[in-house]
C-alpha cells in the first residue's frame, strides 16, 4: 500500500508510524539475535601479561685469530746474518744468464719501388679512415 493511496492525512500519518515501528522492531530483533550468538561462543579471556625487563642481546663470540701467513720464499738464516756489504758484493759479481728472449734483427730487404708505393698508399688510406671504419682488403 502506498502512502498517497490513503487520502486522509491522519491515516497517512498512522501508516507511516506503523512502517517506522515495524522497521525499528526488526532492527532490534536482529541486534538481539547477534548478541545471543556472540554470548554463545566461548570467550577467550586474554590475561594481561606483566611486562618484564628485556635482557640485552648477547654479544657474538670473538672470532678465532687467523693463522700466520707462510712466506712465499724460504729464508735462509745465514742470509739474514750476513751484512749488506757482502750481499751487494755477491750480487755485483754474479753472472747473468744470456737473454734468450731478445728481439731478433730484422731482415733489411730492399723494397722494390712498386712495393714501396703500395705500402705508402695503404698508410695513407689508414690515416684517412674515420674512427670505427674498417680498412677494405685489396687483393
């Protein structure tokens, strides 16, 4: 039924009161049922824990000392005892082995004029190249 269907204003007001009363009674029933449901569940009482003074964190144990490094070259106790002058004397009179890794002399071949022109042309081409470009191969 609509409020506008009732023509008398007093009846409209009465109908509105009935609607509001029924709405609030439904809300009250719902709240009561939720309260009963909550009361039926077992309640866990949380005990207030006494705050204790916290202990500081323990320190880490001291690390073990590292072993002493071994010398790369064994030392002679006699060498340490010798004075520096005798060591310098031995070093000065020590013969050096011949150097086998010395560079070998180049072959001093005379270039033909055609080869010399070709070599100069290749040098000029390499000088004139911009950065990042590769020289082209000539056969």
